[in-house]
């Protein structure tokens, strides 16, 4: 039976007081959920991964991919961390043919980031009725929900507001140039978040050092893993 993510998404949004149609600020959500997240340069077929222990959760996200895709990867990993039963650490590459749990994670991410009711509420009535969604409207949707052009094209087809021919046309566009021509911000179509760290990794390392649970050299090496040289002095 094909997985329907609607109920899982509804329950997740409800549990964390996220509106049914609201756009998701992924970085703020990572902080709220206390998920230590490192954005690092990875191979092109390695979008991200996650691991968890009894009291800690961790994500690794490929900053070389566009920000819209990074957001999709984050949502994909949320499925693994909070919804999937019998979780096992593994490498993820959303959108590529994969096993059942990976497909479920993609479905969850799509439904979570791009809620059907929210999308339809932002589409002008005439465009929605004719299933002829204009380029400016699609760009607005991508900007609002902070997702890639590919992810939005797939979602619009999935919820039936465009047909397959329109989807193929949209996927043929040079989206960064198109967005620029219409005056939209292009940042979600470009890579970003280089070496960004989200969460309390550094806080935990510092507390362990202050409580003498690790040596100074161990603390320094742990901080170097997230690109911070604690031996530097001043305001450099």
C-alpha cells in the first residue's frame, strides 16, 4: 500500500504547534527540536544523514546543494528521526530511487514543507480552476515555502493542480535565470550555509570541558571539528 504522509504530517505539526498551512523555517525548527546540525561539503550523491541516541539527535547536511534542496533534506531526515520505526543510521539522497522508508521520508518531506491547503490558498482562483499555474505564482510558492523548483513542480503535479506536460515544461526552465527575470530572490536555488553549525554541539563540548570530563586538547579538537579555533585571542 502506498504511504500517505498526511496523518503523520498533521500529527507532527500539531505536536510542535506548527500551523497546518504555515511555511517552515527549517533552521529555527532544528533549534527548537534540539537537533545538532552541521552543514558540510559532501559528495553530490550524499544529501545528508541523521543519527540519534537516547537523548541526542544529529543531522549532517550537504551545503553544496541548493538551499531549497537542503530544506527538503532536513524535512526528509525529520521523518527518520521522529516518525520512522526501527530507525537505523544511513546516508540519504532525497529524490533518488530507494527503499520503502526512503520513499516514505520523501513523501513526508513534500507534504510537510508544501501543505496542499496552503499551496492552493496562494494560487489565484482562475489559475487554480484552469490548472494553468503561472510562472510568477510558482516562483512565489517556491519563495514562500523555501523549496527547490524541482520539489515544487513535483508537489504541484502530485496534488493535481498542474498536468504532466506543464510539469515537464517547468522542469525545463533555467530556474535561477527565470527567477531573476521576474525579480525574485535566487538564494534558494543556490548553495549556501557553508560550514554552518546549528544546535548545542559547542555548548555540550564546553560543559564537558568545564566539568573536567574531557581534557583541554580533546575540547579543542572537538571544536575544531565544527570549524572553531578556541585558542584564538581577541576579536579576529
